[in-house]
C-alpha cells in the first residue's frame, strides 16, 4: 500500500477556504469531504484536510493556535517552473490571501511565501537540484 500524507489544518470558514484554494487551482476529493471538512488534493500522495475548527478540536486536546501570532506549521509545495511560483502569489492576492515574505532566489531554488485566509504559512518553490552547490 502506498503511504499517503494527510495534513490537517483548522479553518474558520470552510466555504471561504474552499473558494480561496479553488482560485489557486487546487481541487478536492469529495469522498473525504462534508460540511465539517474537505480534502484538498496537493498531489498523488499528498492532501490537506481543511477542517472547521470545532471539528478539528475533536482530534486534539491542545488549543488551536492563533496563526496570525504563532507559527504552527510551514507547508511547502514544489512547482515545475519558477514562473508558477510567481503566478501562485498573484492568485493568492487576488483570492484574498497575502504575500508573507519577500521572494528568495538561491540560484538553484526560488521560493515565494503566502498566508491563507486563516494565516497558515505556505511556501511555493521551484528547485533545480542539478544546480545545487556541491559541498
């Protein structure tokens, strides 16, 4: 059996989160979606469960962190071309999210970062491993 990743994130408004990520080009697996949460498809084996906060609380005894003040997770997604990272940030801003940090260009890796509607920190990066410095 193939191992799959399901990252779980609390969201305040599920329908707004679905709309936001749909505008960024993501799709959802309806098999794992209902009024309490949805399964956003990142790749063949990577998914993000967007769960309404009340439902998310049933999985933990910890307090949900205020992502506008604390970092709970940093989610990084690779893209095929550098231009795709720039395009993603344009979509983020148009959809109501915000660019979080200035772009970083390491020559072999280029990254952009943004905050979604719930202030979760995301990075989108292009990497050409053939150009990585050899140490």
